[in-house]
C-alpha cells in the first residue's frame, strides 16, 4: 500500500528522481520540471532515513536529532543537496526562515544563445544564486543524482 502514488521504498524514490532528471535534461529551461527534480532529490533524505537509518523505538526527540545529524552528514558529502533543500523548501513554504538557507535566488538566465549550444557560450539556462557564486541547475541536479547513486552503492541499499 502507498499513499505516494506508487512510491513504496527509498529505491522507488531514487528511480523516480532519476526519471525526473532525464525529463528535465530533455527540457532544461522548464522551471516546473526543475522544481520536480529539487523536490524529488531532497525528499529522498526522509525516505532513506526512515527506511534504513531510523530505529522504531526512538522517541520523537531522538528521531528529530538523528534526522538533523543525517541531513548534515549527507550535505557534507553532497553539497548540491543543500541547494536542492533550499529550492524544495521554498517551493513548499512561502517563507523559509527557519534554517540557514544557502540559495538567494533560483531563476532562469536568458543568454544570447540557446541551450543547444555548448556552455562555452552565454546560453539560456536555469541558475542557482548563492552569496558567492552561481550554479547551473542541471549540473546541480546531476551531481545530486550521482551522490545518491554513490550513497546507495556504498551502503549496499537494495
């Protein structure tokens, strides 16, 4: 039984994230697909934690502390996950003032060339702006998928 339209496991969520990334890469200026990727990539944290990390006998307080620690560990290993967290949280909540956010803005950049040109040109693309640099959204979401693949492999998750 699933109340998430077929998502029954963390592995299901990883494969859903992978499909979303493929769809986004085929239409890389589509902000709606980008938001889908951010939400799917970030929500994997809770699925993996609940399926593979959390102990059933933990109190709510312990669960909250362990989840926070797990998130911090993952974001150290996968900095792009921090960016997706900010985008997903901003999508879910109008105000995201409850934690130290990294992303200042996620937006479309209109370049002089279409995204069909190489990145050596000023191409149109989606970007993530932080205090000290800009990130290409496609690079970010692909890096996050790579991180999740490495995590599942390293941890031997089915």
